[in-house]
């Protein structure tokens, strides 16, 4: 059994550690995840459910132990609060989710905090399954697709997952950064409007 100890970490670190543990484990090797806060437990449970993995949860005070069974049928516990399974039909329906990025930062108030939040947003976004259909960048948001962007690697990972990356050409020209944009497709307003119009769900961080 592979053990992933996330104690002392806050989100999104436990999610990242969970995904890493699941990736490194052998195909039939159970994975045990130790968590010490409710928020991370909720997020990990949702992540496992979205990925159609069968798991059990046992809580002892502030410590929760999540055991993911891989290739082994798990008998349902009498205590429903300790057992969570997935509905394949529900998670197999892929929504056309579009992420609209309008700024280098998430929220307003403190620029340093806003930058950290945006990095955390993209770090967590790559964990979500299914991945969003598209990410649209406009206004100062296009700067996040620059080669020295703090979320550059996360955008590359989204592209590898099949997510479309669309950058506002007018915005790129306005900021004079065309030569610094290795990621994504240059898009006009007509395309951007149609991407947003056809979305089932739009997220604006």
C-alpha cells in the first residue's frame, strides 16, 4: 500500500500530493491518504469521485484516512458517512466549461495576494476532471500566457489535456507582447464571443 501523508499541508497541496501518489502507485496497489483538515478532505473526496475511484474514509478526531482501492471491490460500510462511491453516468457527461481570464491576478485589493491566488487557481485547475473545454484570455489576462508567466507550466498541462487556449489579439497588440507568447491561439472578438456563447458554464476567477 502506498501512503500519502498530507498532514500540515493546505489546499491545493493535498490534491497535488494525492494525484502524484495515485500516479506513482502500481495499477492494483491501494493508496492511503492521511488528511488533517476538513477542507482538504472535502476536496480530495470530490476529486476521487470525479475520477470514478472507489474509496473509504475513516475519521479519528481531526485525522481522516482515505483508502483508495484500485482493482479491488470494496464492500459498502454500514456507516454511509465513511463510504463514498461514484456515479459513472453522471461524471461521463462532459460540460462545455470555459474559463475566462481577464487579469493577471485573482480578485482585487492586494496585488501580491492576487498573483498568489491566480497561481493557486491554475495549479488546482489542472487537477479538475474533466478539464475545461477552453480558457479565454483577454485584457491583462493575456500576460499569463507569456513565457515567463508563473502559470506557464500549468497552461501547458491544460493544452496537453486537450483544453483550447485562446488569446485576444487586440489585447496582445495593445501590450506589445506578441513575441513573448509561446502558448495558445490568437483570437479575434468574434471567436471569443462564440466560445463564451456556446459555453454551458463560464468561470471567471
